[in-house]
C-alpha cells in the first residue's frame, strides 16, 4: 500500500549522513580548527543517523501493521463466507495480493494450501482499500476495505468493512496525504494494477 514512498527520500538522507560520518571519521584531524568541534560534529551526525534509522523502522512497522490489518479483515470475511479456516485464507490473500515473498507477512504461517488459494481466487473479484480523513463529527480517519466477491457473474456482491483508525496508526504516506486535505487515498490490492 504505497501511493508515494517517503521511505526512499529518508533512505537517501540516511545514506548521505552515513557517508558524511565516514568522511569525518577518516579525515585528518588537523583539518579541523579545533578537535573538539570535530567530536561535536561527529556526535551530532551520529545522533541524526540513529534518528533516521529509528524513523525508517517506525515507517516500516506502521506500513506492515496496516497491511496485516487489511489482509486480516479480508481473510476474516472471506473465511466466514466460504467456511474455510481463517489462517489458510489469510495466507491465500497474501499470495493473491502479490505479497507471498514478503517474510514479514508470511513468517509463522502455514504453507499456502493450493485448494484454498484456488477456491479463493475463483471467489474474490476485487479488493480495494480507501482511507478518508475526518468528516462531519467524525474526527479520525476511516479505513474502508471493499471486497467484490461471488460464485459467478450473476452472483457478485460487494462487502465493505469500515473502521475508524487513528492518525498515529496510519502509514506515513497516507497520513501525510490526509493531513494535506486530500479527501481520500485509495489502493486496489487485487487484482494488482500494472
């Protein structure tokens, strides 16, 4: 779920800071007017480097938690509708949304059951997630997961699962867009758009 990726620019800042720290550490001390200034600069640069590393981890954690929550909602509803074990359906949802290679999402899960995956792929037509900022008297963002499903063309239905979600739980890119005043941020998770 990534409309814009602030992580790439943070990665660039981190890499630049790491390069500067290495240059200062390896550079001759006598080029500095005062050795104390060099040490202060190094302390500051190292703290900035740690801060960017912490920010990178936090961004990745929020993104992962939100991805797991969305896939969990889809799996729970699909397992209810199909009468299949939720853990098996969750694993199949991850695979359908092209996340099967992401160990952060798949570690500890049972292997993909081909029968569950086949049944789910014939049942699910589209999965989208939409985030809306506060509206009216609702002062928190709302996440709506929409699942189009059915057993055939004449049997299609849409199920929407909406929840209020605090700004602090949103991935940074979504939070930034909503705080800028964008009405909604929407992603299509399945089928993947090219």
